[in-house]
C-alpha cells in the first residue's frame, strides 16, 4: 500500500479555490456536456431529429422550403454526424432566408449548444426566443463578434477554441416580463463559453437586425417586444457552420437572476 501523497498548504488552498469555480455537478458546461435532468435533446446530428424537432422560420425574407435543406454531414473531429447550416437560399449572407427554429417555443430556459466553424470568417448565430442573437462569427471580437450578446455586450475572445474545433455555449435565459401588456423587466441571460463564464445577468434591450433577423425585429425598430414564447433559432448565412448536441430545459425563473 502506497503512502498518501502530502499536499503542501499552498496546493491545498489552490485546490479549494479551483473547486469553488467549477460549476455544480447538476449544471454541466462545455463541449460534450450531457443533458441535465429534465432537459430534452433537440439536435443530435441525425436527420430524424432535425425533421422532428425543427422547422424553418418563415420570416419576411424566407426563401427556402421544407423539408429542411440543411445537411447531415460528418463530424470532422469525433466521428458520427452533425448538421451543416449551408442552405443555398442563404448564400451571400441572406440571414432570415433559411434559418431554422425549434417547433417547441420556450419562455425561460437552460440551453446547451455546440458548434464548429469550418473556415475562417464562418458566420451563424444562436437566437434566444428567435429574438436575441448570441453571435457565432469567426474573427470578430467586438459587440458584433464571437459570443457577443449582439450589439449589447462583447465577449472575451480567448474562450474561443478556433475553427475546425467544437465550441459550446451554455445559456440560462429569463424572458422579458410584462404587466398589463407593457414590458416591466428586460430579458436577461448568463452564458458560459467552453466552460468559462463570459456573461452574467446581461440585460437585453431589444431585437437587433430588423424584421429579417427574428420575431419583433420589425416592431418599433426592435424595441416592441411582445409577450410570447418562441423557439430557439439557428441562423443560416451561406456558410458551413456545424451544430450538434443541442438540448434545452424549460425553467420558471421567478427572480431576475440567470446565474448558474
């Protein structure tokens, strides 16, 4: 029997500090995170799940047609399959022409999304409630860049794994609150990017990008948010960005706090 290895006090303290920053076991984050209890897998890289749980968002610029033209392709890193955003209808950056959205709408939720950008400059986006974009864009570090809460809050770029590698967003979102038909609380989001917390309780003021971007984008310049649950949307911009392992769990966040 080997003797236990002695850990210096400084090392023990380091372990304590490190453990305090690790997410709780019931809130896994990062690439490969499995669904938490009560979550539903909505994109596993298969054609069957793509068709069963997603459809096109038929906004003002919609130019594609069902069945969904996004392709089931090889996972270039781990084998198996994943889904490519390339849809001919969106070539030239025509966002809104072939975006896909979950058939199920959500109010408050926890989401896990994994994406891989195949080439420099690859562009897509993850839309919370088909309104608020979390950017997927290689090479841009500003408020319109990678992992930004679009036009609201830039993200630290060093969390990004780069092209040709899988990346993960772990998101907790609280929808806008209304009273007598008027918005009284802004929507709020906390996000981990590849296991690193990059946004905490960021309030979102409006929908950006106009009517082609998402629900309410053309309503009072994006400021006219309506009190309706909507699906999680993935954006097509004519690029080959790949998605896999997307799961969501409905929540009811009474307090204005999305930290997890």
